[in-house]
C-alpha cells in the first residue's frame, strides 16, 4: 500500500519533492488499515483543497487499477496543520 500512495504523491506536479512525502500505518481499524500520506505543498502558489482532491482521485484510480477494492472503506481528509505564512505546509490523507 505504501508504494501506491508514494507513487501517487510523486506523480502529482504540485506535491513538493523535498521534504519527501511519507506514508505511515496509523492504526488498525474495524474494516481495514489506516494509512496516512503526509506531503508538502507551497501554500502561496497552490490550492490545498484541490491538491487533496486530486490526490484522493489518483489514489482511488491507482488502487482500482491494482485490484484493491475500497468499497467498504471511506476515505477521510485530515486538514493540514498551520504553519507560518509563506512556508510549505504538510497535509495528510487518511484512508480507512
């Protein structure tokens, strides 16, 4: 799973390469595993809501193409933490 999430982040043109995106196994849920994709964007030049939406769609496509079904697993967005104005900002997508 980690490979698929990192591949999607790498393919998105607005996700920064440094610091590198990261995936963690956050928890064991009733209906699956919860992975967190953390990534950085330039908030001065990028619409964070659009990037998060793009990544969700790309993740769904990547998993579907690789035979991983998520029909009973909702995808949830965790809003980014605040950082100083003008700095890149981390975001997380949590998949359940």
